[in-house]
C-alpha cells in the first residue's frame, strides 16, 4: 500500500464521504467527457434496449422516491 491509501483508510466515515464529494465535484468540473470502459457502454445499451422493449420494467420517479423514503423510515 501507499501512504495515500493508508491515510484514506484511517479517515472516519464523514471525512471519507467529504473526500468522495470533493473528488466527484472535481470530476464534474472536467470539460471533456470521462472515458467509459467498453463493458459499461455495452451494459448501458443493453439496459436501454431492454427498457425500450418493455417500459414496464422500470420504476417511475415517484416509486423510486417512495422506496428511498420507506427504507429511511423502515
């Protein structure tokens, strides 16, 4: 392991989350698109095709948020 990995492992959950948020914000600020591995593009296309073939497979945004709220209150 390197010093950076060891340092990250020593952080508490709140600090790790803050670090992830900073990394995410930095990635979002990139002007060029992020490269995607071939498997991710293939999987996204497969899921898109599956949803186009049967739209009932998906969930509405209301269903998704209800599930999130239910899991928080469960």
